[in-house]
């Protein structure tokens, strides 16, 4: 006996056909998440789950940046669904990393803004990351070197500069996050920038920029602008 398609299976198929025919622009935010969840939740309506997730996290960007444990707090999102969402974000991060690594020269903060935001956006506490560049201004290494409390992290020069020394870098871009406030630098941020720039210079390493990642974007101290 041939089983007739249910409303749910027919709706899923229509979503898939719309996406195949016209891409992401043909679907709303909740429909994109709904479509994604159909691959982890085979026999349940995923529309209500997608809407609930977006209501809680407010945007697709925020949803994708959530830790697996946080995703599972949404009713209907279990381990498989959370892992699928996390793997999509991991693919996006790897893509951005490869784009930065393949750049012939990092000539402006805009070239790394998306990458550093993706790397630090899902961190619940303040973090410090270092991008190490060679003489041609290409990325040769990057690492999170410190994690602190929600609104504070210690700038320890030894830990911050160590990756650059090990990677034989000639320049660095310092990055740190403001997970609970805007990306505008504090007086402490400015003082730490001057101190680290002077210490790095003594080691023959140029600090090209200090980027601050916040919910509202990425602030570049070298340009004085929100990217």
C-alpha cells in the first residue's frame, strides 16, 4: 500500500523545492532554520521549533553561535539537532578562516572582521585572541590566549606575545571580546593596547591593530571605527 504524504512531509518538500529553485532569498529566517531541522528531526513539525528558537536567540547569527548545551534548552531541539546546528556554524567558521589564510595580504581590519566575530561570538566570557602575521601580512597562526569573566579578562603580555614568537611572526592583530557590552574600547583597553604595542615593538613585532568584538560589531582601534 502506497502511503500518502502527510501535510508535514508535503510542507517539507515544498520548502526544499523553493530553496532549490530560488535559494535562501525565497525563505524567511524561521523557514531556513525549519528546513535545517528537518534533517535531524524526521517525523515532527519543525516550524514551531524554529520559531521558538529564533524568538529566544533573536537572530540566525545568534542561534548559530550558541553552545550545544544552550541549544538543547529549546523544547524540541535534542542532541542531534544541536549537533547539526553547531556543525553548520563550524563549517562557516572554517570557511572564513580559509578565506583569511588564503589572502595574499591582510591590508585592512575589514578583511578579518567576519572571521574574528565568528571565532569569538559564541564565547560567554571575555576572551583575548591573537592573529599572527608574517612579513607579507599573511595569517600564519591564530589562537585564543586568555579567557576571563563575563566582563573582564587579564591582559598578560607574556601569554599574548608567546604565540607570535613561536610562529616567528613579524606582526600581530590583537582581538578581544565584549560579550555583554558594545564594542567601544574602555580606558583599560586603550592602556593595554599602548602597553602591548610597546612591548611587542621591543621584540621586533608590530601590533597592526586591536579589534574589539561586541554584539553590535567589531571596533578597530587603528581606524577608530565600528566595522
